[in-house]
C-alpha cells in the first residue's frame, strides 16, 4: 500500500519550505474557487493560474514570464473552461468525495474533462502546444479537491511500484486519462482500507486526495 507510515510522510511533506508553500497555495486556491461567481470567471481563472504556477507548472504555461505571458495563459484556460461548460460539469462532481464516489460510473465524465484540459495543439494549455497532463490533473484537483488527485512523476512512480499502473520510469512517463482513472480507483481502495476518518484526523481540513498525494509524493521521491 501507498498509505503506509502516513503520519511520517505527511509530517515530512509539511515540514519542508516547498510543502508549506504548496499547502498555503492549495488552500488559497480552494477558497478562491469556492467564492468565484463561475469557474470560468476572471477571479477563478486567475486563482487557477497562480495555483498552477506555484505548483511548478510555469515552464509549460508560459513562453515568457512577463505579465503578457500570464495573461495569454489565462485567456487559453478561460476559453477551455468556457468551451466545456465547466460550471455544469462541476454541479455533477463538486459534492462527491474520493472515499465513496462511484469512480467507474464517473469515469467517462472525468476522462472527458481530463482530455480537454490535457490536449495539445493550438487550443491546449501548454504554451508550446504539447500535452498538459500533469497540469490537467492539478486543475482537476483544484476544481474538485475532495474527489480528484494530482499526478506528477513522483506520484506516478508510487502508483507504478505499488499497483503496477503502466507509467514509464522516464519522460515521457505515459500519462493518460485511462491511467488517471486507474490511479483514482487504487487510491479509493487504499483510503477505504486505511479508513477515511483516520486519514482526516492526521491532516484536519485537508481533502482526502490531497492527503493521499502528499504520501504518494514522498514515497515516489
């Protein structure tokens, strides 16, 4: 199981400067999105852009680090969220929790959002037109923090080594919507086995997917 020595991994994550910064940014992003008039509004998109930037996505978000580059990313993200009618989709998913949701029944809806956020090309979110898989999972978590996980190479390594999910060891790591669903299913099984209440006691006021991410990130390192 990934959820072993959970308290130690959470403490290790929270004690680092990066961990403290990411905790603060995640909380600020959740709060900003909860207070936004729409998930495609200016305030929501700005909050998502800042959250992604602070979670180390800036190399793929911008061709340059100027204000213009930041505005260009916000414009791209706003168009994507508007095109997929994100507020309607949020009404279906925002009240669900990873420990109890029917991931199999939700998989098509989650994959549709994932694929749109991760797509490359002119309409994509990577400034160079490449796929934006890691960024897509971070957006998904910010939008639905109680339901969906973040993935990066370290978390993918934990899923590969503990559950045999078919991520590769080196870039490109083989991210994809199907493997993301696999990870959600494995995470749900582990959370149910460990006990959602026990996890929440270890990290009060922290969404279960975020707790799982902290542990997996530590193990994958």
